[in-house]
C-alpha cells in the first residue's frame, strides 16, 4: 500500500503536458521588473536608484527585520526606475525596473560548484548565512523565507526533514523536471539543509505518477546519499500541502494553528533545495527558477529556466505565443494559482508555472442551491464542512465561523472542484477567514 | 489583446453536476422499474408515467407562474420524486390519486420550502404519507403480481400483514408466514414473485442492484443504507430472540419498503445528515423506528414514517455530528 493522507482529497486530471520537456533557458527579456516583495513578510528596502548600473546577482533590495528576504538583480543593465508594478496578486507594489544590457554577473557569484572544497566542510552557520544572503524563499508557492524555516524556535526538536517533490497541482512540471535533471544537486542541497537543521533523516516525497523522477532520485540516493530516503506516494490532491504531506509520510498530524516543527518535521520544496544548493556552493542568489509554461491550447508547453522579473508574456512567447482563444492566464497551477490581470505581470521567486486556459473553460458555471450532497465534506482535507462555512459566511456569522474552525482552511479549492452545484465555496470561505482574522486581531490585548 | 478573465482559485472544476447525480439515481431505479412492470403489468408503467409527468408539470407550473423563477425541471430531481412516489403506490391506484400525490409531494414537500436543496422532508414520502392517511383504502389495496396475464387484478395482503397476525394469534411467525399458512417463501421476497405490494417494494434484489450502481458511481455512500439494514437486523433479531412470534431479521429486511426506503429514500441528499457519524445515527434511528412501527404501531409498514421522522432530526444531527478535525 502506497502512503497518502487522510481525510479528504480529490483526484483532478493531472494534465502534465510538459513532463517530458527538458528545461531550457529562456532568452533574456529586454527589461525586467523585480518586485521588492516576493516573499511573505516585510518588503525589502531598495539599495539602488534610477540610473544605477547593476550586475546579475547583485543585491538590490535588503531584507528588513526577521521575516523578510533579500532581493537581487537577475540581469545586468541599468535601473530605469523603482515604481509600483502590478503583480500576480493584482495589486501594484514597488519593483526595480531594469533595462537588460548583456549578461554580466556579479564577481561574487561563481557559475560552477566551487571546486576543491568538500561539501561536508561547510559549517551550519555558513549554510544559514548563504541561504539568508541569497534571499531564498519557499518556492512551492508560499514564499516563506527559508532562513526562518531553518531556524526552529528554541525548545523545538527537529527530527526529520521532508523534501516536497509532490507537485500535486495539475499541469505543473517544474519540480518534476528538477528531480530528473538535477537529482545529484538536490541530494547535496538536502544534505546541507539536514546539517542546518541538525537532523539525521530526510525523506523525499514524490507521487507515483512521476516514475522517472522516482527512479532518478532513488538511483541518486543509492549512489550518494546518507540518511535520505525516497518515499513514493499515492496520487491525491492536495498532497503537496505541508500538513497533508507530513501526515502521508509520517502519519503525524500537525495541530491546528501550529507549525510542522511542533511534530518535529520541517518541509522544504525541491525548488527551494536546489536554490539552497546553488547559494551554498556557488554563492548564487535566487535570481532564476524553473517555470512550467503550459495549457492545452499552447502549441509548445515546456519548462523554462527563467530570470526573476521576466514578464509572463516572454514565457508564453517561447511556448508558441498566446492563443487567440485565451480566457485566463494563471500564475501557478489551476487549483491554487492566481489569475493574472495581464501578461505583463512578472515571474517572481514563487512562480512555479504559467497556465493558459482557453476562454471556453475559463468561466465558472452559475451557482445553484446547495443540495447537501456532502461531497465537499468528503473532499475537505482539513475535516471541515465547507457547505456550512459558506452559509455562515454569507450570513456574516463571524463568531460561528470561528467556532466552525474556518481558520483551519488551507484554501486548496477541493470543495469548489467537487461541488455539483458549482457553488463558490472557497470564495466565501476566504472572505469569512479575513473577517474572523480581523475579529481575532481586535481581541488581542494591545 | 482581449481582456483576461479574473477569478479566484480554483480555476478548474471536476465536472460533477446535480444532473449527473440525479440521473445516476434514475439509472439505479431502472432494474426495479423493469421488475415492477414485469410483475404488475402495464399498470405499473402507467402509474410511474403519471407520477413523473405530474411531478414535472407541477414543479414547472409552480416555478413559472407562482414563484416567477426559471424552471429547473431538467435537473432530474422532479423525475426522481415522481418515480419514487410511484414506487410507493399500488399499481391499481386511480391515476387522479397519483396526480394528487405528486402535487402534494412537489408543492408542499418541495417547493413550499424553496425547491431543491431547501426541503426538510423527502418530497416523495410527503406525497405518499398524505395519500396513505387520506385514502387508506385505495392505498392499501395491493394487487398480487400476475404480470401481463390477466386483466382482472387479484388483491392480496402484503407480507407485512402477517407480522401483526402472528402477534395477535401469538404463534411463531415462521408458522404463520409459510406457504401452508397463506404466506410465502422468504426467497420470494427477494425476487418479488407472487408478493403483493407497491411498485417498488416487491423486488429486493433489483433494488440492491441499483444500490451497487449508486456506490460504483459514487452518487451515495454506503453509510445510510447499511446502518438501516444493521439496525433493522439488530432490533428485529432481539425481538425474535425474545419471542419467535416476532418476525426475524431476514423477513423484515426483505419485505415491505426497507430496500426502497434505505437505498433510495433515506439517502436523499437534501434531507439526510452530512457527516458519516450523523448518517449512522440517522440510519439507526430509521431502522429502530421501522421495527417499532411494524410490530407495535397501527400501520403494517413503518419505513415511510421512520424516514420522515428522522428527516426532522437531520438538522439537529448535523449540528452535533461534526466531521473529524484534521489533527
């Protein structure tokens, strides 16, 4: 029996159109816009001004406070301006706009694994410092600063590192390709993270619809790794959710409102591990990532190594251009990704994919009355009652919503996906969550 | 460039629909419908057609002219109400009574609450119980199935009548309900051959076939039917063990409306609980009430009343039976 999580979960069609497409570098765009807030937490403070010349890998935004991340230039060129640019959230936020001139890298960055130094020679402090300096954030989508996740609060005892190679979102294949093409590097990165956390054991979770990635990682583990195990998982969405993945692999349940460290586990995405590998061995900051460009109407879905700040339009161009019947362009996957307001929105550290949906599939069907079929209850991976949360949300029963545990919701969208009445359950639940959040804030003694 | 569509995630849908589930139930009802036509002849088909047509017509008329809202008769739920109502009627019932039952089922049972999704009681059962109470003679004149052989219907008692007879005479039930005593073989209950009853309650095996289909198509889960079966077996088993004058579990399971009620009526989405734990309570309640009414009540059959009573408890059950929280 393959492992998976309970309760709930759904089986959306995988639609991994680009899983056999090797990652290719995307040609440099003419200009990039590098947002100063590509992470959860305080936006970085800009270190450059209009007219400055910058090199690729140069620090242009400095982390502010404990939960923040450095931002580096992904290209060489001239700073045109620092201005508000609309990002995937739909809001305009400060970004450094750079005209690309050549491809000159900062002298501190070596483009190769530093030779002559045994990998075990890196100390814990060195590893953490390199990750902090490189501005690495969780690349699975949450974009939480990685340095913070690697520093467990005092009193907690990390015992296990889980590497998230699940990629349960339909269509996306960026992590999949990384595991096939960079298996050795991922294992080295995993060893670094294990050292940083002081754990002896790591498990790489991969769903068994990626047999090539499973085989590749297994082979690499046999060759190199110590204390690293590859764990095949039964396909089920949202297995890539931190709590679901921990439940699937270890059987442990992270309590509501608590972090994975409370059950002795830390989870990092494979993309994050690769970025950490590059940061530690090459001093290379997080300025590029693999982005899946996909969609049934695209002529050439693929995986591209793409500089941060590249407009989504450039990626779509490389994949054959925006089809005429396009209805939606999504940053991320179809379950949790964000619909973009235009293709001028740029790739950030957390952008795992660009998904183009034709107009015919882009619109929702009209919502009808709830028929109380219980399918949303069965699908909810957090054991909630989405139908009830929606009703309470519509009637603005904020306290009742809190009692119904609305804050447990991980916004995976399984309820919406499964509802035969096409009810916008998650929309209303999100509104309810924000109202409960406000209520909780007012309650806090200030 | 044309404007992009913006909406919150998720951006895909699983493709399930109200129609898929409703028509799934209808497909599952087909074997039983075929059986009832085979056993009761064309009368069964006429009753079914009359019930379905009038249920759809009344729903359309109420939505269109009374509520002034778009009609949703194509969602399949009115068709199900019609078929289920017909399955609860004898095949010889006058068609005007069928239409009256459909009016009560749709008008009072469903539309007065706001239509599909908002009703508290199972509409088909509201219609049936209304007819049963208002027209007890017509509703309890059960033709004995003779297929297409004869035009003269012969009426006979439903097997459940023997339950009270055995208790009255205080003889072991197996003696009273035996081919010698005017009853039947237990196997006949399963296949429906020679058993008097309403359209849909005479062939337990055909209904079980529909149950399997519903499970495979994931239209319903097993919790409610299985908990009803177990409760009926348990409570009738206890009574039978105390005194053999009470009918045993197998008889109670295979006779009357248990299969139809447990598989198709109690599992109605709208009027049944939402969590597995709630479904167990609901199903156990239906089973217990059925056995109580059958053995101690005024009516020979109690499934309809049991389901309606537990329908009333569903909101309460939903309030206290929450799904297990993650962690």
